[in-house]
C-alpha cells in the first residue's frame, strides 16, 4: 500500500470480526461456559465493569494447559464478509486494525492470517505450561480500545475524522465515540442507539458500501 491512508477502520473482535466469544470457547474446555457466558452478556450490556468481569472470567480458566490455544483457535469462526472487507479496504488505500478484550494468544495467528495491519488484546498469564487464572499486564478495556484507535490514527497520519470504529458491545462505546464514524454491528441496544450507522445482518462486507467503497 502506498500514498496517504484514506481511512483507518478499527474493529472489535469477539462477535464482530469473529462469530464467537473466545473466552466462552476457552470456558467450554474449563467447564465454566455457563458462568462465563452470563458475565460476558452483562459486560457487553454495560451492566458491570469490563475489567472486573474479565478478571472474574479468566479466573475460571486456571489450570488449563497452554495447548488449549491451538485447540480453541481451530474452532474460531470468521464473520462472513470479513476477508472481503479487509481486502476491499486495502484495495482502496485504507488501514485495518482490530482491538480486543480477548487474548493475544488467539488473536495473533488470526490477525496475521487475515492480513490485518495492527492489533491489540489482553494476555493470559501462563506458568509451567498452564494458565494461572490471571491476566498478564493491563486490561484492554473500553479506554484501551479508544487509545488504540487514536494511536494508530497518529501512526498512519489519519485525522480522527477519517477513522471508523465497528463494534457490538458496551466496551466498544468509547472507541466508537472517539472515531469519526461509529458503526454498530449486530449490536447490543445501548451500542446501536449510540452509533452513527448500524448493520443488522452478519456480513462485514456491508461496511464497504457504507464507506462509499462499493456500489
């Protein structure tokens, strides 16, 4: 890609770039899916603090072997239209970032495979080949997502008016408010009502039309 970046498009990951909530896939293996799914839903609705909810959910994963990352990685389902969206954005001189309340251990291979330009997520603490039930380093929460968007806009010399944020849950709201254009994707009501535009079908390629990059 050469020349000035036209748009910077930053997506949430779980239930946006992918169809799954990765922590729920990990919880399947740990036997804590029901508890984790309930806490995830409450966090995405904005009923509880995201960082607090993340630490509570991660505690249920303590003891899992680190081989779980490869096993769960094979179960992740890319959202329809995601590869078309990324290719179309690159074709029109745009950059693509993803920022996740999930985990680098699952996101790194996925983002590299999809050709994403920048990505950021949480890290799980591992000791002697097993998850400790802790998050390593600061939690990527709502403010962390907004910070990533601003940082990448600066990196690519894109004005904030040229940034686009796409998300579905309450922890995406600060990122969406910081962006020049906020798109709710199959989103919770609190997000849909706050967004500039909404997509209510599970097809990320629809973003290209909203940006005037496809007829």
